[in-house]
């Protein structure tokens, strides 16, 4: 996978089109990841579910102490 090909954002995170741009940037990488998992013998649907689970867990695990919004405390 070529993570270095993800383009940087061209809009502020508050822009209404920011999320659409991010989906466009990440979609080919996610498709490649799922293709590779499937090629290795994994079920594509379960691999997609696992990516969602890991992404959610990553957000939960990286939360800092309540009140400061930082993982460094």
C-alpha cells in the first residue's frame, strides 16, 4: 500500500466538503487493503467490519484524560 499518496487536505476541517474530499482520498487505499485481505484468503465483509472496529478502537484508545482532549495529558 502506498500511504504516501494520500493528498493533504485542501480545505479547512470545518468546510462542508472536507469529509467528501477525505473519502475520495482514502477510498482507493481502503479498496487496496480489502483487496489484499481478500487475496490472502480473508472474507472481504469481515475484513471491512474489522477495519471499522479497529478505527473506532483507535479513536477510543487515543483519548486523553477527560477535559483536555489530548492523549499526552
